[in-house]
């Protein structure tokens, strides 16, 4: 069983979590055309790397940020979403 190191609840089974996507700067839909906004929302590089990602713990309703190696799936660090960059 794969465990996710939740910063609030400690190590918990992966089945308790939902992946929320890569942490990216928020775009401004009002200052761009529809095609550019669509690229921002839907296009990703998909390259294996170390990325900051949003994760959600379903039982507690807790969002947090994980630094994860997408090639191996290894969680390198997790921290509260309210905390500044690690």
C-alpha cells in the first residue's frame, strides 16, 4: 500500500487522496483571448520531473502542496498550502 505523507494527518493510504494538478501561476482570463486561455487551462508539458502539486485529503477536507518526482511517484516534501514556497 502506497502512503502519502499528509502534513496534517501524517502518512495515510493513497486511496484517501485526490490529485489536484500542478501548482501553477493563476492566469487572468479577462486579459487574454479564448485560445490562449484554453492553452493555459488544458495544456501541460507532461515531462517527468520534480513538480509542486495540489493534493486533497478526502476524509479531512484538507488541501496541501506536495513536491513529487513524477517519474518515480516519490513524495519528496509536503506542506500546508498556506505556507510560502519551501
